[in-house]
């Protein structure tokens, strides 16, 4: 099973995703923001990063850019957002292969992306 990290400033979203993934046999850890993830974790330890885009201090897209500046990101990067411009998303998909998971999403869609 993939090792997954969830980064979302909304604790209810973060906890719901973590519980759902755990119920389906996945190992998941979570962080309330990108800065805490950077300070305490190593992206290379994970197979999939589920990252909210709309966070204070550092957005999901900014985290993605930072990770690519620091290292070669091998983990799947899934950007969760209900609001992102097509231009920003298209640029990231073409450059780095970001997957968009539009909020709200179903458990089936989440599992499909995580397991692919």
C-alpha cells in the first residue's frame, strides 16, 4: 500500500481523509500546513502527497514548487482544491504532473487516485 501524507489546514477534512484511507488499509499521516510538513517530514518517505491548495502561509502549488526546487519529487502530488485556475493547473500538469482532486470529492475518486 502507498505511504500517504495529507496536508490540509481544515482539521475536519484532514481527519476525514486520514480515517477513510486507514479504513481501506492505507498508511497515512497528516499535517495542518505545508510549513509544518517541510519542518518535520521528508517528501521522499511518501508515495503520495494529498495537498490542499488553499492554505495560509504556503499554498499547495507553492509547496509543489518548493519541493521541486529542493529535490526530485518522486511521489505523486495530488492537489486538492475547489478553486484553482485552469491556467495554473495546466502549467503544473505539463511541467510536473500534478493531479487535481476537485473538492468536494467522493471516497471512490480519492481511492482511485491514491491507488493508481
